C-alpha cells in the first residue's frame, strides 16, 4: 500500500495544501514544468487531472483547461509518462483525478498498475460513487494505490460509513453544492460535514471545490480539515497566460507560495 | 445505497457522489409514488384527456400495397406536441411535483424534448429551464420560439461541441448545484439509474397500446416491429411489451454519411464505456474520449445510447442496423407522398429500415413501424437539402 500520502498527513504540522493542475495543460512539455513549479513552491500533495471530454463535475475554468490539454493530444499513456518524469526527481505525494471512462477504456487493472509503476500514490474518479466503486477500489488496492473517495454534504450517515470503510489516503470532501470553480465563501454545510466525518473516521479529510482564499482555509481547518484542495484558482493562472510559458510558471509559483503562506 | 441498477452488465449510476442523494430520492419516488392509484389516475387524465392518447395504429393501404406486406404505423406523430417525448415529460413532471420539486430542468437537442417539457411544465404549473447547445439554438429556431411561448427559459450551452451531449453535461452540473428543489427531467432512456427504467416505464404505453391494437385488428402478433434509436426511448417504449413474444424487433440507428463517414450509429459501430452516468455503447476514441456524432436528424445525433439497448443487442433480442442521411431523406419524401404523412427525420430512419425488412416478408406478414414524431420541424431542412427533388 502506498505510504507517501499517509506519511504526509501523519507528519503534518499544519493543514496540507493539495495543489491541482490539469495534465497536459497547456501542452505536455509545459505541463511537466508547471507540476515541477507547484512542487518547488511548496505544495504538500499534487493532484493531476487526467482530462475527459465530458467533465460533468467541473466548472468553466477546469473545462477550458481540459479542452486545452485534449487539443494538445493528452491521453492516458502521456499521463503516465508525465508522472514518471515527475517522480524521477520528487517524492511529493501525487494523486490522479479523472472520470470513469478513461480508466475503463485502459482497463481497470492496467490503469491502476500503470499509475503505480509511474509513481502515482492515489486515484480519485469523479463520477464513481459508492454504488460503482468496488471494482475501482479493488484494482487500486491490488496495485498499491490509495483509492481516494468523495464525500459530500448530501451524503447520508449510512453512506458515509460505507465510504470510509472503502476509502484510502484521504477523503475528498466536495465543499460546495455544484461544480469546481473559485467561490470564496465558507459553506456551513461543509463545516458540519467535516465534524460528522471526524466523528466516525480517522482518515484525513480534505475539502475541495471552490476553495482559494485564506479565510476558507482557516475556517475549514478550524473545523478539523487536514488540508485543502485548490484547483481552479491555480489552473486559471495557466489559462490566463497561454502562449507565455515564462509568465505562466511565475504566476503559478507565486499563487502556490501565497496559498502555502496562508495556511497556518 | 441503490442496488440492482443494471441491464446485464450495462447501466449503473456513474455520477458524482453529490448527486446520489437525489437519485436515491428519485428511485424511492419511482417505486412508491408511481404505482399508486392517485398517480396512475392523474397520469391517465394527462395522457388521455390532455395529450390525446391513445394514438391510432393505422393500417396503411398504400404502403402495404407498395411494400408487399401488411404495414401499420403507430401514430405517435399525432400525440400533442407532435412526438412521443410528451409521454415521458408528463410522467416525470408529475412525479417531480409529487416529490415536492418546484423547478424542472431539461436538455434538448432538436428541441422536441424541450418543447414536451415546457408543455408539461405549463400544464402542471412548474418552472422549466431547458439547456440547449448554441449550435442547436441556431439550427432549431422554431422550437426555441415554441419553448419560450410556453413559458420555459432556454439556456444556451457554450461548452464543448455546443450540442445535445454538452446540454446534458450542463444540466447535470445544474442539478448538482440545485439538487434540493430541482428535478432533472431527462429526455431519453439514458443517464444514471433509475432514469433508463423510469423513462422506459413512461414510454411503454406505446407498446402496450400497439400490442392490444394489433391483436384486436389482426387477431395475432406482428411479425416485425421497427423503431428508430438515438437515445432509444421510443424504441424501448415500443419493444418492451413484445420482448417475450416471437415478434422480430429492429432498431434503426443514424448511419449519417455512411461507411467511413461521420455517424450516430452507437450500437453498430461503438464500444462500451461510461458517459452521462451509464455504462453503454459509445462513440469514442481509443483512450475513452467521447467523439462527436453526426446525423441529419438532431434527435439521433448522440454519441451514446440507452443501456438497455446495449443489453438487448448483446443478447441478440433486437437487431440494430444503420440508415444513412440520404436514405432517411428518401424515406421522408416516400412516406409523405405514399401515405400523406410527413414523418420526423428520426422516424424516417425507421421507415427506411422497414422498407428493407419488408423485402423478406410475405403479403400476409404484419410489419409495424413506430412513427415517433411528425415532420413539421424538419420541413425547411429537408426542403433545402432535397431542393432538386421537390
């Protein structure tokens, strides 16, 4: 079983920053540079999105990034070589976030095996809820990958119990009713949900969706969150500077450094 | 946790966890509210008094003479709104109302399902918002105007290919954000469980009526039935009561430009995968990215198909064949001139396949075509395309 994610959370002295980028955005070469930049800037966990043509859980910023990556030719084989290149030089935990079909087409066994060989530590599949999760979790565990599962404020206590039984690494708490995208508000239902999860499980809880500001980070960590996931806010820095790779790296690095500085 | 969500290996509920509570609630409503006498009585009123059921099963004299067998058309084109879509829209809108939802969202490609949902919303006093791709809004101005007249709000979709597939994505995103007061009224037997079953059950009135009508008129079951398949709701609705019978069942898919060209023939040419919440045949690349479909008929222009069709094909119970754009136009004109009935371009695909199947039938054999909708919406498109032939 993967240990990088577990070690990172058990050794934490402050909430962790999970920084998210879209693999292959704006293109394959620049994408690796961007992941390195996020790592150097101090992200505790890196989440790379494997693009899918129909990302129903994503808002406009992520949709556009996914479109850029797909237009640049991103696919699952390139994803694994990207992760391999990154892993050759860094021990920072890395999680893949994707949708069911790219995994299903690769074959569940092959996808998780290749992900593990490349050096990924966890895989989250946005459109695989509890009902469908069994074969995905089995393939993950067989390959030594943490199956990252989602929880939302609409998840009943009964479902929550079944989800924490199956999940590995950390719980991805969907911190807003809706899709990914910068929001800036603190969601009281998410605070309540963090407390609910902490009451029954020792797995790290990490909210994501709509998080970009320090007051959100503080509110969620005070409620017991073990970290936060920031996606659209970082990916927007990429999207705003397509064609200007130098500026892009600087902006992404600055954004991540500012986020890390905000987390206390 | 929802159990038993599959047709063989197909179906399931591949949606974000946030939506599962809504699907559980919907399934509960489907199991407890729909079978109850109060719901059934309301549904009867809307289908019979309001929508104009039952629709005729018309014996077509000219077609029968020309094709050399006994040809019947199931006249869903005569249903209020001009297509079978209303059966499902009324059923789901009524269920949503019983479940205390105040707002209905829907997706639409050609606009037929959007119009049906707008009608159901107006009849039942519910707010309706319809997602429609920008491309489709430009191509289907008449139906956009109809929806607006009926009081629905049409929301343009600018993401992805700006067509039906993207309208479904956008409706799902809206639903995730508004699950508490909103029902997503999906227009075909696609999407996550329980939608493929729910929509099938509301459309099965087509097949139930047909079976009783043909037994009354002919004293026996038909030899073959043909329906067009995009998502596949009119076909499933027609086929379901006949699945246990010896009747041969045929589905006509959009062959588009024909062999080697762009198409919407998901079952004939696709491969299983996951899209819009369900495991089913899809048009996709080797890495699982969904490709754009093509059909002259917007209602068949979808890169997925209802999961039960995937199951029925693998099981060998239903035979699916492709009909090209050109063949569909030819049969659009053929039916118009032979019988004086202008079919929807979707239904013209079924007519075309029926003409082929008729070649293997004898003069006493019974062939039924599900005429899922009327062609008023397609008249200007066909006139432009077939200019020289008119």
